[in-house]
C-alpha cells in the first residue's frame, strides 16, 4: 500500500511540484526445509532501495526465502510544474523483521537481525547537463555506514560524456570467507575532439590498496562510409596483484559488415552513458 501526496510551490521564480510518497510493503512466505536441494545458480540479492520491495531474497530458483517482514519507505520528489520533469528525488527505507530468516544458502548462518540496513537514495538533475546520484547504507546494529556511492555525470550532448564516481563498501563477515573493505574512485569519459575523432578513457583506482584496478584508453574514427575503434585495456586480473592487457580493434564498413571484436558492450559497461556512433 502507499499514498501519493503533492503540493505546488514556487522557488526562485520557478513553478514546482513536491510529492510525498509513503509506502508500506508486507511480505509473508512460510518456511520450507530446502537444505537437501542443490544450489546451481542462486545467490542472495545485494540490498538496495529497490530490493526493499522484492518478494524473494534470492536471485535464482534453488531457494525461496522465508519471510515475515514489513518495509517502511518514504520518497519525495521535486518536479517542474510546466513539463513534469523530475529535478530531485530523495528516498529512505528500512525492513522490520518479525522473525529470523532460516532459509539460507549452504554455509551461511541464520539471519536473526530485527532490522535491515537503513537505505538512502538521492537523484538530482542539477542543470540540463549536470546530474548526480548518491546512495548510502547504514547499519543500525553497529551504528556504522556499510556502503556509500557518489556519482556526478556531465552530458552536454554531441556524444560527450564525463563520469566522476566514488564508492565505499565495508566488508561484512557473513561466512568464513575472507574479504576486505572497498574504497575506489572511478573516472570515465568519451569526448569528441572534432567531428570525426573521439577519445575514450577510464581510470578505476583503489584508494585502500593504492593501485589501478582498470585503465582504458582508446579512440574512435567515424566518417560517412566507415568507422574504426581501437581500445587498450589494462586491468587487475587476480587477487595476488597480477595484471592482464587487452587490445580491441574494430573496423565497420557501414551498410556492409564489420571486422574485429565488437566493443560496444564492454564500453557501455565501463563508461556509463556511452553511445557508439556506428
């Protein structure tokens, strides 16, 4: 269940609409003993604001999580009054557990916490070209922040993309496996230097380990009849600090065929907002 409330107001001479959206989501799933069932491709979801409203804790069919819980969440938005465009969205939420979660993956303990992490999310469209997102995850049990992610995006058009990111994640021991905290910066871009040539790059750096996790540098050439893309990548391949190098070359004859390994999927993952010209 939920409510949708709104009000009109002015700020700096601009007509805006503010919403207030409380949500309540109750979930009950009875416990069934699934310990004798093998696990093939099932894992536990990482918690986020959208995950507060999922009907199962697991991503595959090998486990169905038991549940008796209530999600409490609140979202507020600022919308432009003339066209409804969202300028700001703030969301907060938490799950209250009424019983332990006894269905687990092999080797994991029963989850007996009374509350989930407190989840916050913010999305802001600062100007027509600049936008930002922020996410945090706070654990009420120990009073510590377990996860923080900050991102700043610049999209001036014409295929130009610039992304600045910071993320922190505190390792939470749930099994006997080893783990470490994560604190990283991430800079990526795609920038045309003239109508035909563009530069591509990414620099993902670990602050804790003081080492580069992934470096990408390349260029694109695009004309009326053909296009070419060359990208070099150096990335951390193992936990012992060994690096691998890769080179991507692609030639596209427009209207005919392409030669070489396609790189669009890799570049879209590495550079948010990347859109190829060919």
